[in-house]
């Protein structure tokens, strides 16, 4: 029997409980969010709270009848975990606090997430934004990678960290904020028009070829 999965929730292995991942742009939580999460965990007796690789917090073990009430109490937008869309933008602290940061990766990552949050895509999309060459946001193994250097942003496309890992291909370097946003949107538009359903960026580049992709977006 096929089990219908509620929107914005992930059915767990026991086939009776669910997990949710509230949207946390840039991985930033304020004290109000922290209080709301702690209160919800206690109120709904949520057994597992897990930090994810995408800088989010997964609340695991919820009853189906509690899902809407939990989101209401949290006051946070649902994060995407199974849908064909942007799942997250992973960003390091950059110049906000890190002594190694050379560009504002945190602010830029939040800007990108807000631009792409509601777009439907051929497959799930993950973005990494690193504020220096240490690449703490794992930008080269994300579908779209953004790397900050003193002279501007480096943009890569087609990275993947799954069972067939792939290093993303560098498309351009030394870009301003606006030029980097423009290139990212061009990549997204071409990908949306030409990718197969559920075809991740890495497999899309392998199928179509890097040069054709570059010629279309640069």
C-alpha cells in the first residue's frame, strides 16, 4: 500500500512518524528561533533533534497530526527536503566573523537563497558559498559553487557529493556580486529548460558537455 506523505514532511523508517527541516537561510538562528524550537521539542515530545549537513535543524519523530501545529508554533517557513527545488544554500561565516574571510559569503548566500527559494527545478539543487579558499561551505561539491577571493567571486557548476562524486567546473572568476548573481541565474534558466526530470546538475553536465553549457550561459 502506498503511503501518502504530507507536504513539507519526510516519512521515517517506522512508516508512522515524520521529520521536518524548517528553512534557516544561511544557517542563522536568532534567540527567538532557538526558544521556539526548544518549546516545540518539549510540547510535542519530539525525540530527535539533528543538525543536518545543509546547516538546518531536523526535528524527527513527529506525529502526522502535530505537523501543522509545530510549524505554527515555530513561526518558521518549511524547508525543502524531497521536492524538486532549491534545498539549501550552505554558507560559511565569511567576513562577518571569520578572520580568514575575504568576502561576505553569509550575506551573499542568504541573498541567493531568497532569490531561488520558490523556484521549481528539474531536480533538487544545493548551493555552497565559501568566503575564502578554505572552501568550508564545500562549494566545489555542490550543484552550484560560489567561492570568494579578494578580486571577486568564482562560480562553479555541476558538483556532486553523492555516490558518484564530481568536482564542479569553474565557469568564471573575479565576478562582482551583481555579475555573480547574473551568471547563477543564467545557469539556473538553462538548466531548467534543458535538464531531464530529477537530473542533478552533475549528471546534466556529463550528458550535455561542459563546452555546450559554457557557450549557452557565458
